[in-house]
C-alpha cells in the first residue's frame, strides 16, 4: 500500500491517534512523513501496529522514529474533548499536526474513518495501523507519547495510579475516581464519570472546570 502511494504522490504522511477511549488525559495524534523508499524500508523492518507490540518494544521503536523521520505529535485536551466531543477533538489534534507540513506533493493516510479535514489529498483507512507501516509508525509515536504523559500525571496524582491504567476505564480506575473524586484531567462528558456527577455520587470541585464544560453535562 505505502509504496504505491509514495510513487504516485512523492511523499506520504501517516497519521494515527491514541487515547480516544480513556476517562482521563488528552487524546494524542501523531504524524510521520515518508519521502523515499529507503525510509519506507526502515519502517518495514521496525514498524507495526502499536497494539501488537510490548511497551518496551514500542519505546525502542519510538526512539528510532524520532531520530530518523520528520514527525509531529499534538494533543487535544480533556477540556476540548468535553466541549467538542471526542471525534471532533481528535480531528483537531490531527489538523494541528498537518499544519506543520508542506502538503503540496504529499498524500495523507489516516487510521480510522469519517474524518473531515481541511486538506485535499487524504484518505481514511479502517484498521490502517495494521495495513500501512507508515500509519503503524504514527500509532507508535502517539501511543508512547500519551503513555509518557500519563506517567507524568501519575507523579502529580499518585492516588489515581495512572501509570498502570493510563486513564482507561478499568475497574480499578473507576474505583479510585469514586474514592478520590474528579479532577480537571478527567473527561466529565464520558460515562461513568458523567453519571457519577449528575447523581452526585462523587466529589468534584466545579471551580476546576470551565462553565462550558459543566454546561455540556447539564450541571449548571
């Protein structure tokens, strides 16, 4: 797939995201540019869908990618996710990456479907991280970067054990939210958090949240 696009367009930019499902933290989108067949060969040797790799292997590949490729990583914040919804926030993070590239002779391939971007030459590919080595590389960049963000967040709020579950809705994470309350890094439009707030089953300092975020769940 990648080689055909590379020959046709001159260069390809693979895009993927990490963190659409968690209850906490940002969604992260990454882009990586392939300009020649030599770069593509590197990806064919090292790249894979991030979900199929161990954490250690992802970290190793991440370091290779950032040293050898033109890449970009951007986020959309929990507040943006709450205000715009997760799909729109993911699109926003993707667009922030693509603004950094000269797209005049590039074709952008994105993991997923239904993204509506402000650029012309792009394609959404369902399960693209498994079909394209370039998208697979972007998936590794996004996953490792987001995991590192959550480990840093864990240092500030160890009571939530973010380093373990990375903000995903595990039983442990939900239990810790019930015990410790909701913070600004949580996505309050996501259930079960939204339900907890509406039913007043969990503590929340509303001063930590913008009026717009609170309006989105109808608690103002």
